[in-house]
C-alpha cells in the first residue's frame, strides 16, 4: 500500500535547525491527495497576501515526491511504507539536501525539486 505525507518546515540559518510548522494530520492514500492538502494549507495560511502563492503554484503543478522552498520555508511530500520508512525514490535524499541548502540562501524566489 502506498502512503503519502507532507510536512512544512522552517530552517533557522544560524543554527541549521529545522522546525516543523505544520504537517498532514494523517497519511494520504495518493500523492495527489497529499499535494492538494498541502497546497490548500499554504493558501489558507497565506490568506491572499501572495507571498506563498508562487510556491503553492509550483507544488500544484508537480507530481510528488517533491521538495519546494521559498525563503527559509521547506515543503516536502514523501511516500512511505506501513512502518513509516520514507521511500528514497527519484533521488529523494539528494533533492532534500538541495532544498535545505537553498533554504540557507533565504531567497524569495521559489524553487522545486
């Protein structure tokens, strides 16, 4: 069985710590469901201000697994098994590392892997 989960984290560039801001309440049974819930949450929190809309659009246009970054906010959608082990398909770990390194730049230009 495929299970999917998403998490929204924020990097502290001075300490290199990642803090979870929010995550899905439970597993999703499809990548699209996890993606749609994350995009909905981003838009709800952004509340029409537009600062996060660009990253929401990038995520909405891609098929998970994925990582996206804007500023120090890191968004991830991953597939995992019944034991909670993340599937490392499609270079998941390398993309995760690239996203974290990009978050250190604190760029207002969103990027997705």
